[in-house]
C-alpha cells in the first residue's frame, strides 16, 4: 500500500509542476495580448456560463432579483453589451 502512496504523491507533484508551468505560459501569452490592446479576464470573473447559439457566443450571468453585477462583470458587460445576458431568478 505504501508503494502506491509514493506513486500517487509523485504523480501529484508532477501534475502540480505541470499546472504551474502551464499557468506561467498562459500569463506570459496573456501579457503579450494585453500589450496589443486585448482585455483579458478569468472566466470565473466574467460570468457563470458561456452559451453558444446560432453561431454566436454569449456570456450568461445568473443573479438573484436586485443583485448587482460585480465591477468586473459590469466592465465586461459594457465592452460586450450585445453578448452579455443577465438572467434574474
């Protein structure tokens, strides 16, 4: 059993290092895009779901009635007003 625990710990460490390397690469590439005028946001900051309908992409945010968008969500909504949908429940 201990043999498998060491193998699992080794795999976890490899996966963790791989993920950190990937995150570093993504951030470097994102910085280059920002320098050329792109606004980039983490998906979890932008909306709850991304929807695709009839070849168009939409940002969908679910909010309780009366609940306001976060500042970042409001910014993205302003930048992509025709693609940002707020669904109240």
